């Protein structure tokens, strides 16, 4: 009986520390295309190079979700499988995982697969992956893990801070109107993953300093009480430090995990972007 945790590359986690007994972890990559180059978002991707090539190009770049075959491949050899994907509202990743799950179960009727549409990306996906590992390590049954992760998802949220939204707008994931405001006059978009799994704007903040205090204000407003936080950031140590200090000044025991954004999240969140998952 082997467990497998699978996440697409909206997760920053390339591996899991202290993996539960009899469990393995695999990340299924999305791809990013800039002109005729295809960047596969796996552990070999040079994200800095991808970003350079993307900013040097005058043509709009795009992304593609994993294929059904890629998911099917990832399920092989396991019979208790949990899959976490980027929001199915903005990507075909969840659907590909579901089609693959139906195919896998036809071949392996004994296999159990639980699919989780994160309705989110980045740090919130990471929280779900880490929690799955924690639950499996407790020795729960498949059904118990599934019930517990569903309840956990109700208590996690994603806050994002974006200084550039060009790739989101060019790929039809954010309205053009918002796009023209962000990036101008040093304006940053502070928003959250909506319940439907789309980008929901909360506030526009002018300048770095204001973006930190605005993000924290929204954190508290959403009900943050000192739970675990995963900060995915694209080259924004300054924000991470100041934001972490704010959290710790009020909640000294809060656990904060800091990770560089994945290739896919770097592409969409762009330079300086942050995808902060947190427990409420
Ligand atoms: O299938 C594909 O090609 C992937 C498309 C993904 C599009 C959205 C990516 C968003 C990445 C941006 C800020 C936070 C988003 C919140 C999600 C609801 C990160």
C-alpha cells in the first residue's frame, strides 16, 4: 500500500522534508512558452534565465497545463493518491488530472485517487501539500486524510502582491482595465484568490512600504491569528523580511516558510511578486 502526493508546478515545493512513511512526492510541470522556446517547470528549470528570455522578447509568452498523459504517468505505482492542482478556474490542470484519474482507476480498480482543486496557486498549494504529508504521517486512512484535507482547505487562503500583471492580462487571466493601472506610478495590486478560484483585487498600494502594510492589514482582516504561512516570492527578500517581522511582532510563534516562486508562479506573478498562503 503506497501513498503518493502529487502537485503541479504551481507548487514551489520540489521535495518534502520528512516525507511520511510509504509515501512519495512528485511534481508535474506546467510549461511556459516564449516565442519558439518551451520551458518545462521542473527542478532543472533555470527560472532566472526564463525570466530574462521572456522580458527580452517583444512577443506575448504563454503557459500550458500538464497533459493527461503526464498525470497518468505520475500515478503509476501508487494506490493511495492525492493530487493538488492550481485553480481549475484559470487552468486546465485540474481537468487533466481528473481525466487521468478516471483512466488510471479503470486499469487499477483498487487505486484510490483524491483530487484537490486548490482554487489558488503558490503558497496555498504548498500549505495543502505539506498538510497532506502531515496527515499521512499520522497513520490515518485514505478517507480520513481526504476528509481532513477538505476541512483544512476551508481554513487556508492566498494573498498576493503584484507589481506587474502583464502576463496575466496578455493571457486573459486578469482584466485589461486593472492591467493599465498596475505597473504605473509604482502601484502594486494586493489581492486574494476568490472562493471561485480567480484573482480578486482588494487594494491598490503605492510603493513597496505601503504594499507591506496593506498586505498585513488584509491578512488580519481575513482572520489571520498566528497560523502557518508559506511565502512564495519572486526576488523580493525585502518584502519577505518586513512582512515576516510584522507577523512576528504580533504573533511571535508563527511558523513562516519562505520559498522562491516556481517557474509558473514567477512567470505570472512577475518580478517582485508574492503568493502568500496562510492559515486562518
Ligand atoms: O494552464 C495554464 O496554462 C496555467 C494558467 C495559470 C493562470 C493563472 C496563474 C496565476 C499565478 C498569480 C497571482 C495569484 C493568483 C491567484 C489564483 C486564484 C499567480
